[in-house]
């Protein structure tokens, strides 16, 4: 039967041939996109791609040039047995896409994400977008879109994110947005749309973030939000909202950020706002709220801004209560007992004599255009008011979207060719106000200096940014929608805006920079947008009498008699003269006091009549108490001992110097009290006590300080000392730098305390002091032995603090081996042996950088060089710690210079012990746990000073004078 066999073979060969052909076709073909989707994507004018039916999986569709520039188009090719694809995700960020959104995008019926952040797309949002029922993420912020929002957006029932900020939309918010029942994140800021906020927003119960700002049109009452219990962030800024704040915030327990600023809210702050325990940021500034400021607000450790309201309750000691900004928050009709900076019109508390200001915003002191521009380096900005000697100040408000830890000082990070004041700037995410204070009435010329230094001028994503804000002077908008790059002609170019006829009718000149949501918000990142300014110049348009500020001698005499400042001088002078006639004039000479006055009755009530349960430390000049104000504000009160022979002198020094000094790493002085024989200082309360207790305290009092925190603390101390030594007008040597005089706030930022032993260094940088005061174990040898005092004595003490912070042990209490007397001695030996890292605190384990640790320990040894001339100045120490200057390994031989220096010191101590005027015995020095001893010398002999800044061993476990800061008794109060 050959025929059937041949037929079968032929049939089989035919089938095999067909199979090979099909397989070959399958190999050369690929899944294809529908033509309508190809056309839709092709109409997006992105020069970075060519769209074809077989483009799925193309490298052109999956590119990431950086975190800021990316193109990611994803397809699902599981349709029609793998032959058909549909686009599911389109994310094109910073690719400079231009043109309009094509209506054909509605044909992408399988799309779940459409993200076109940071491009140049214009025109309206096509209504066909509403056809994409599968869409979950629609991100169109930072573009040039305009026109009204289409009602068809309400058809996107699966939408979870709708981000439309920083565009140019018109019209009202459509009610159809209430259909987006699955929406979680809705952002519509700075779009020029009209209000009111639709009532349908109350139906969006899945919202976790709702941000709407800068609406125009008619006002409206507060929207109904009681059902929005999942909210974590609520921003309704400048939305023309009137009436009271609703009291249903108790249902929104997860709220972290609340921004209701720049509305017309009235009434009191509802008690239910304290219900969200997670609330960290609350901005109620620029409203018409009244009544008393609740105690829970003033006692909060979070960032709250209540500035520019109409509160009428009891006054607070300062405009900055912890992290609560209160500037101009009280009605101008309240009594004169309210501090000047709380009153809405910012009245001058002294003779108005100011007329000229030059401020280097965000930068150091700078000689620019033949003028000395003052430094402006404080880094705070979320809810902050800062005043420089009641001459000028600033108020900054807001947090950056998605980047709450952003810096509020701008640097020239892209290396633009700018100099002078233009190389730095101050930045704010929302509102930035500068004030000229206590000014003479008249006409002024105001110059505002700008340069865009936070965007690049290349073709990268960082070049796509746009900064737009409003400029107002004396409450009037003088430059709406100001764009630095546009006005200057590009990035890295400077521009000066001049206003030559600004009138000051009262005593304050106000410059307000306000971000109304326009421009970009995410280029190059979330912490760059908002108003930015490099420098401010204010000069009078009238002749000024330099001797009297343009006023007659008779007028000055009349003002001086009634001036609060002079009354304070007189009070101190009379008191000091009564106690020490010879020292009165010399101690008060040159002091410019910038404090508030408290009555003894107020302080007694605050401390519950100095109840022992409120005592939080025993300082060198008397005890320290914690006090609680009637509204919950917390203060620390230092009661100077009337037994102290130096108490009055120290009191004058502390008031004079601390009130004139303002720096983030110095403890703030709120005020003072002089009544009868009482000398009282009122300080800010710092929550985490002293560095000494954190490092050496009892187990329950010690803090777990990680590596980054220790570095931050040491850098903060160095910056504070650099300010005292080189940057402040007074040029101060502290003389008692030690771990107990370094305080830690709630964020573990270091603040130097206790300037009572400080020595003014006005005439020369070096001198011989006839009055030695300090703490053994921290004192520089040349100061301890000869009274030779320079700022290098503080550098030596700081070197000891570095060693203690790095090792977690006390210099005087630590004796690793019998042959070593103290921590510094042990450090020299380890450095000589090449084992310096053996000093690092074992509690750090391996969680630290060996390179950074070695650098800091070498800096400590440089600072503790026995020769003061070989120690670096504190400004150099700061540069070395910041990595801006090299650190040269110290060459100190224990057997040579250090040994001789140490021997000399111990011979001096032995002399002390043999002196009939001293209470120090040989046994006390030979003890294995001697503790810290503070010594003081007046005109020669060494004596123990019962009122010096001494700290015994027990003081390490209890709170000292600097630690204004133990947990208080709840009974402390102020009526």
C-alpha cells in the first residue's frame, strides 16, 4: 500500500512546513498597540520619543535620567492571546513636554496613571479625560494648564490622587468632584480659581490629604469636614473662609498638619483642636481670632503660628513661645502691659530712633555696595519670629509640601556667578515678613535685592523651576506675581527692586513676601518654591541727626524719661549702686538691654512661691525653678543668691550680654525681676536638660545619643562659641564652657547657657584677668595658673567637651588606668599609640563613622593644645567640623609638652590646697572620683566660691543651674 504511505508523508511534510512558517511569523511579529492609542500618545509633543504600534517595551519609553527626570510608559500585552497591548501607565516628569493635552487621551481606556508633572503643557484639560474609567492617579501639577475644570472629572470613580496645583485654571470648583468617593489625595493650590469650596467635599470620606489655596470670589463659611475622619493634612489657606473654626476636629484624630491661614476666621480656638494627638503643624496666622490663647497651644512642643490675630487674653513673656509664633497676635486695643511684639501695630517700646537698615538675608555680615549688611543666619522658619535688638526682625511661616525638614536658608548650590549678598538668601514656603522696628516717622527708600540661585541654567530638570510670589510693603501689594528669573533675565542674575517713597506713619515698616501657590512646587524638589530674598536696604529720604535720630534735645529728654528701656537701666543702676557703689557705672556701661520685666508677684505665682517641688537645680549663684504661666507657657527662673558677693555683678553681666545676643545656639533670656533684694532671671525652658545629664547622669536620666545627634550637638556648641567670640558685637569669652552649661532642647539642639561668668572683651583680645572663675577639669592651664584670659580658654574647654561627648565619660571622673589621671591624659596616650578610636563611647557600637570620629577627636586635641596660640579659633573649628577646612592631626607628646603642662597644673592645684583661703584639700584631688570643682579668684588668692558655677558629683545626677529643665510640678502657675 505505497500510495497511502506517500500521501501521509506528503501531508505530514505540509503540516510541518506550515508550523515552521507560523513559528517564523511569530518570531518576527510582536504585540501591537491599537492605532487610536498610538495617535493619542503621538499628540503629546514629547520630542524624546517616537510612538509606533510596536513601541511597548521600547527603551525610549523607560528612561530615567535622574530622580527628577523620568519617562515611564507601561503596557499590558496580555490581550488577544498576547497580540494586543494597552497602555496602562504614562509618567513623564520634567521632559519639557509642550503643547496641549489631546482629547484623544480619552481613548486610553485601560490607563490607571497619567502623570505629567513639571512640564510646559498648556490649554484646558479635555473633557474626554472623564472617559478613562480605570484612572487612579491624575497628576498634572507644575504646568501651564488653564481654563475651567471639566465636570467630567467627576466620572473618574476610581481616582485616588488628583494633583492639579501650580496651574492657571479659571472658574469654580465643579460640584461633580463630590463623586470622587475613592479620592485620597486632592491638591489644588495656586490655580487662580474661584470659591467657594463645594459642599460636596464633605462626601469624600477617604481623603487623607486635602490642599486648596488662594481662591478668589465670594467668601463662604467653613466647609463641613466632620466626616473626613481619615485626614492627615488639611490646607485651606487664603480661601475666603469666614466665621468660627468648627469644633468637630475631635473626630479627625490622625491630623498632622492644619493650615487655615490668611482667611477671615473669627471666634476662639476650639478646644477640640487639641484632640488630634498627632498634630505637629498648625497655622492659624492672619485671621481675626480672639479670646485667650489656650494653654495647650502655648505649652506645645510643636510648630504653631498664631501671628496676626486679635487675641485679648493674658500676655505671654515673648513673641516666640517655644515653637509658637505669637508676633502681632494681640489686638492693638489691649492694655500696655502686653509686650510690644505681641500687639498688632508693633508699637516701639523705646525711643523711636531707627532709620537705616542693611540686611544680608540668609547670610553672614557682608560689605556690599559700600555698606555693612548685617547677618541674618537663624535657620528657623516653620513658625518663627526673630528680632535683632528691637531694631529689625522677621517672621516666617509654613512648611514645604512633602519636605518638612527643608532648609530655610538658600545657598548658591549651582555655582552661579553671583557675589555679595546675592550668594545667599532667605527662603520661606508660604509667608516671609521683614520688619523695620522703632523707626522715625517719615519717607524712606526701600531696595529689595533678589537673585535666583536655587535653579540651574542648563537643560536639566532643575532648570525648569519657576518662582512666583507677591511683594507687599506697608500692607499694599507693590509687585504681584513677581518672578525673579523673568525680571532679572535669567537664573543666577541679580535684580534690585527700588521703592523710593515708602511712608512710615507709626514706628514699623513691613515688607511682606507671600507665595500664592503659583509657579512650580516640585522642581528641583519640594523644598525650593516660595518667596526668596537676598538683601534689604532701607534708607531715609530726610536728613538725620546722627546724635539724636533727627529729634530735638528736648524731645529726646521727654522720651527718655518715659522710656521703658531707660527705666530698666535706672532700676538696675539704683539697685547696683545701693549694693556696690563702686561698680555701678562700670558694670552698666555699654549694655543695651532687650528684655521684658516681670514682677516678683508674677514669678512667685509662676513658681508657686518658689515651692521646693519646682526646684530643678542649684546653680552657682542660686537655685533654678520651673514656672508655669497661666496659659501654660513654661519658663525657667534663676534666683540669684543674695549671699553672693559677685551676685549683683553677675546679674548685670547676664542681663546686659544675653539680652543683646540672639543666636540659635544660645539660651534665650525672656526677662528679669529686680525687687527688694531679689535678683531673678527668666529664661526659656529647655526640655532635655543638660548635656552632662544626657551623658553622665543616672541611668533613668541619661539620653541615648546616637552618632548624628552627638555631631549635631558639638557643631551647635562650636557655632555658639564662634558667635560669642567673633560675630557678636560684644566679643565675649564665656570662661565656663562645660557639659553642664550646654542645654538641649526638644530636638536635642545645643544651646550654651550661663553667661554669668562671661568677660567682656571690648578693647583687646588678650588680657590678664584679676578675677578667675571656672570649673577645674575644663579650665585652660594659662588661665588657671596666671589668669591669662583669651577666647582660646573657651576653645580649650570645648576640646574637653568634645572628648566627653565622644567617649560618654567625664574628664575629671574617668580614670581608665592608675597611671592616667583624667580623660585628656588618656586621649594623649591613645593618640601617640595610634589607638585614638578606643575613646569612642561603646554605647555607639558600630553605628558611627570611624573617619568622622577620628576627625572630631583630632579637633579635640587641637583645641586642648597646652599652648593657647596653637589652638584654632572657633570659626576654624566650625569649618573643620563642617568639612570646609582640613584637620591636621595634632602632634602632642605626653612625655614632653603635655606632661610639663600637666605637672604645672597639678603644682598649681597643690598650691591651692595649701593656701589658707581655700577649702580644697589634697585628699579631694587624690580621690578616684573627685567630681568637678569650681574655683574663683578675686585680686589674688585662690578661694572656693560658694556662689560659683560649681557642680558636684551629685549635681551630675540632679539638675544644675544651666539645666533650667527638669520635669516640673504641675502645681506651678501664674495668675
